C-alpha cells in the first residue's frame, strides 16, 4: 500500500515540480534539441542494435531491439534535474533532455512494432 501511495501521489508531484522549474517555450533551442535527439537515438539504437546483431539476430530484429531499448523516461529526467540544479547544464540543455525523454518514450513502441511487423 505504501508503494502505491508514493508512486501515485509523490511521483506526479515530483514531475510537476520539475516542469515548473523552467520556461520551456523561452528556453527551447531547436539546434540543441535536435542534437540531443540524434545522439540519443543513434547511441542507443546503434549500440543495442549492433549488440543484437552480433548476438545472431536478424537486421530487422536487431533494429527492433535497438528501438525497444531506446525508451527513456523518469531516470533521465531525474538525472537532468540534478545536473540542472547543480549548475552542470543550462536551461536549454535541460529542456532538450526532457524533450528527448518524452520523444524516445513515445516513439519506442511504434518503431519497435514497425520492425517486428511480419508484413515488412
């Protein structure tokens, strides 16, 4: 019961508090967002995909593994928040990290499904 309470009550409050720290519109920098997204996608998809390929999986299944492992979320937002509060990153990079976490989480399942679709 305690775990459910903490998860359902405090976790949303934590993420709302992170969202209130930064003005996303004013600190949105398309160049930084695109750079972070490209590095995130290439790093995870290539790393996991190459590992799966070396493990004997087909190219299609290797890409599915790469995109499946590409999802990021709470941990990246928490680490980004800690780095931001410690002054290690600026507003623009913090916004880019949050957008990256959201985009990779949203696109992971559809892209994985695309590579696992037997019709392809």
